[in-house]
C-alpha cells in the first residue's frame, strides 16, 4: 500500500471508526435540552455542531469531490435552536458520513491532485479530504468537551491506553482495519 492509499484509508477510518462513534457516545449521554444548550451567545450547541459537521462534509466531499449540487445553507446550521431530536441528528450525520465514506473510498490515488472548486476557491481532492478530517476532528473535540462540562463525566475514550501500547500506524495496520 502506498502513501496515497494509506491517506485515503486512514481518513475513512478516522471519520467512520473514530469521530462518528465518539459523537454518537456523547449524544447518548445527553438530554434533548443539553444537546441544544449554548454556553453563551457567541458559542454553538452540540446540536449546532452536528448540523455544521453534516453541512461541511456534504459541501466539501459530496459536492466538491463527488459532484453533487451544493445546497448548503451554512448559517442555518448555527441559527437552529432545536429541538431536532437526537435520533434525527444522528441519522442525518450517519447517512452523510456513509455517503462521504463511499466517495472517499472510491477515490483513485492518481486523482488526489485533481482540481475542484469548493466554497468558491480552487482546491485539490487531497486538500478537501484533509480539510474534512481536520475539521471533523476539531468539532468532535468540542462536542466531547461540552459533553464533559454538562455531564461532569469522563467519556473514557482512552481508558485502555495505559493497558496496551498503541502500535504505530503502518500500511498493514490500516489494511487490517478495513
């Protein structure tokens, strides 16, 4: 497996197998009111962050890379005050992640440098995938932090780290995850 295939497979693994389960776990700990709670007027609720992630990956991957029409209404992601039910938020995000995973999984390594226009700017496919993974990671961290603040509970995502050393990422370890 070369670096391009490693990049594609690891990006998929992070989105589907790491970030989405963490968001799902956090939402399961919260009530509807907690999902839509905002710490202040300059901040977003977890519900807003989930809507924002869904809108962002639709725009960057499904539209920008996959060629679907861009129908994003970004400001609505932040203006929503709910209550969109937890199951509906998860369904939308999960379905969008599945579609994004399909697009990323269908990429050929030689296409990673192909040009696209996303958010009115020239980008390449590698940049689009990298942006989505980075952006998703950042907001997943915010969701985790807000969940911990509200519930005063540890999510225990990394409780196993002290037990078994994590092997370094290699082409073989990514292939084994697929």
